[in-house]
C-alpha cells in the first residue's frame, strides 16, 4: 500500500527538542509520533479510555478528528471506516482503521467524551 506524504519534512521540526521522543508507528501506516509533553488525543467511551494516541509529527489530530461531529461510538467508527475507504492512501485513516475492528466492543449509541485534542 502506498501512502501519500502529507508533509515530507514532518519529523524535522521535532528533532531539536531532547525532551520529546519520536517513534515510527509499527502498524504499517508510516506515521511518526511525538511522545513526551503532548498527548495527541484521547477518547473515552463511557468509563473506558479506549482510544489514546500520541501527537502526530507535522500534523494535528483535530484536523482529522474534530470533537463534535462524531458524538457516539458508532458515528466515530463510521467516520474511520468511511474515510479509510474513501481515502485509502491517507496514512492517518490507515492507522485509525484498526479501531473499526473493535467496533462491536461497545454499544454503537454510547456517547463519547473527547478528553483532549491538540
């Protein structure tokens, strides 16, 4: 699978801060993440913390997952599924598509709580 490169230099802006660690995702998406000071996003489904990701290098999660449009677990899974289908070369959706496999872990109507998006 070939992925588009949203920002060819997405890691360069983060290499000068020794307090932040970079890692390359091993799911095959090819994204780089910044660990340390910033959490990318966390979504709670009921009392469970089910989706938590580190900050993307060179991109922001809220460009992809804005709080509000997906108010329930089912709506969020539909968003991931539809975007991965409609944008198969976008690395972010390829990374998030794995959550669709967990779609039945929670009732589709369970309300989401977007704890943090940066």
